[in-house]
C-alpha cells in the first residue's frame, strides 16, 4: 500500500510561512494558509532567532510595500 503522507520539515514549513506572509498580511492568516496554528509560529519566534530575523525582514518589506501603495 503506498504511503501518501508528506513529511515536511520545520524549516520548510517556516520558509513556506515566510513566502505566504506578505500576501496573507497577518500571522494568523499566513498560519492558517500554511496549516499550522498561530501559537506554533509565535513559538518559532522565541525558539529560532534566525526565523524571527527573517520574519522581521519580511514584515518590513511588507510594510514598505503597503506604504508605497498608500502614497502612490
């Protein structure tokens, strides 16, 4: 019988979250889109400083994009 389960590493899940976040707009929406609970992502911030740093960069870029749109 074939195994249809997909094993995704935490790092892959974090990378996917970071890619989805700018279009989702919020941690809650990006978490839902990726299939993890929001509290899991909040835990990643505490446990994985490299993830927190990458998220902060993604957040800054997202904010700059919103500012660009707002100021036309």
